C-alpha cells in the first residue's frame, strides 16, 4: 500500500508514458508533482471554508489528513486529493441565517459524514448497482443542480455588493483564464483569480482609496479598505490553528472546536450526501477511464472513505471533504496517477496548516474577490447537474423525469418552505431534495408501462440501471 515501484529510471516519462497508482518516478519529481496537486486544489479548498465561516488554516490541515485517510481506506487504488466540499455551502448559509454557529455547522456536517460512510458501506456490501437503483443519474443531477443554484442569493446579497467592480473584474479574469489558458494554468483559474483579485483590491486601495459598502454582519454601510491585513500582521508564522473565539464586538472568530448537534440543522445538510455520492462516483469512474482499471468494486469503499474523512474533519471543526476535479485534471494532463504524489501533497497541506499567518492571509480575502469567484463556482456546481444529465442521456420528454424534478428544483432555488410547527420547517435544499427523490420514485411507480419502457431504453443506452419499484428489482 505504501510501496511504489520506480519506473522510467525515475525520470520524466516519454510521450504517452503512464505512471500507475502503485508506481512512481524519483522522489524529487514526485515532490514537485505533489506540490502541483496542492496548488490545483488551493483556490476552491480555501474559498469554501471562508464562505462557510470556517477556519481556512484548519481546512488545509484537515484536507491533508483526510487525503491520507482516504488513500489508506481505498488501499491506494483510487488516487485522489480530498479538498473542501462545496456541496454544504448552501446548507451552511441557511444555518448561519438561522443564527447557527460554527459548532452547530460542523455538528450537522459530521452527521452527514456518518450517513455518507454508511452509504459507502452498503454499496460495498450490496454492489455498486444499488447506487443507480436508488439514486439514478436523473435524480443525482437534479440534487447537484439545486444545491448550486440555491446559492445564487448568497452571491447577489452578500459578496457581490461589497465591491461590484472588483467582483466583475475577477469573474471575467476567471472566465478568460479557464477558457484561453492551456493545460495546467487553465485548471487553476480559480486560484489565479484569487491572486488577481487580491492584488487588484490592494492597488485600488492605494489609487482610489477606501470603499463604502456593507460588510457581512454589519448593520449598514461603512467606509473601509478592501484589503485589511491587521489580522495577518498579528498572526504568528508558526502555530496550531486557534480555538474558536469571539472578537470585541461579539462576532465569532472560527477556529478548531467540538461539534454541537441540532436536528433542524442536520436536516438542512443531509441533501449534500446525495451530491457527494455523485461527486465520488464520478471521480472513481473518471480515474477508472484514465487508468484503464475496473474500479467498480471499490466504489463503495471510496464513497465510505470520503464519509469517514468528513467525520474526522468536522470532529475538530474542520471543513467537509470531497474528491477534487482539479486534481483529476492534473492527472489527465500528466498521465501520472501515482498515489505517492498524493501522500506528498497531503504532507505539504498539513505543513501549511501549521502557519496561522497563511490562514490569516486567506481569511482576509476581500468580499469583492469572493463575489467574482463564487458567481462562477456556484454556477459551475449547478451546471454539473446538467452535465450528469447529458452524460447519461436523460430524456426530459418523459414526464417521469420532467415533472418531479421541475418541482424539486424550483422549491430549492426559490427557498420555498413547508412549515410543520413553530419549531420545525423544511425549506430550500432539504425540501427540494425530498420532493425530487420521493417524487421521482412515486412517478415511476404510478407511470403507465409505455413511459416506464421509454425510460428503460434511456437507461440501457446510458449504461445505467433503473429501478422497478413495483417489482422491487432492478430492470435488466
């Protein structure tokens, strides 16, 4: 598991050469590749803890630990880096809006991690086909879409208004780099956008002076610099992430902490489990296609490993984890799938996690910069749902697919509520996910045979397995 066979004499592979997960090049070359993986996931891994109100220094540290745990559980068969998951951002925003603190946020995420680990265990025991039976691509695509698009008000009301022109410039920069840049540079467009926006904000402070806008938590507009490095100056170069505390105004300063559990908040984050299942399944399939190995037997192990990693991270107040498409891009570009690179990447991340100054720099990211980045990231999350539909040939001419999904997505995007009592309400993502899943299976159960037959042909063409609720078995 922790032994790698050196290939190509340890030197750079020839054109078309492949380095398998259990192989490696020379250690200096592997260290460079590991650092490249860290850079690839930097932007998103740091942006999401910041927008969730969690500590970015702790996030990078636990991402390294989570990656090691993941690789050990999958026995090195699925090369992957585990960065901060975006799937929880909407739910966390809802928790914060209801007065929840970081301990309650991570408590809800921990429960979601436990559920994800149990789902992975079931898939491992029952076979990966059960995944498509309960959560076919038409459903997972809808849940991923509603999670992403539910975040639109966060961009419009929180980040974009803080500095609309910087947000617009950063958004355009990310679009241009992602499309026009070649190879690895294009794959780290978010990270480069973060740097560009930071520098632009600093220059505007020097040239145009302070800006007047509403900061998060403020009762009204204030005049302030775009870049405030007072926290950076005070932070030491080396040290463990701080414990969660409050400032002079009573505002929370996120750090490490133990989780707290509130049932209503747990319900808000559980839909993210569906998105994580889809993310992890897609990652495993992508790696299998690139390496030419059949990884279906480890699908459940990979999903469960992400759940275990999320539990470990949230136990100390860290961010939830997931496999990262950015790192798949690095593997696709280099054709080097060695897990040795990921172990080294995890070590680099853990070392970064011991620098409070580094975490303070990330925490000081101007709101306008986050506005430009999140408008792209949140939209990308939503459109990943459409990508799942497209890749699996989902037919929206079939009412089984169209009607329940339409209802669930609109409920989530509009943040519609269903009030059961003064103390219990289902709304937004939670309600939209329930409507999508339950509505879809109810529609299949009630649909006439010709619509069900139409859907069977759709699944057969896409290579997935629909579920026949009337007979309780998977359709062949």
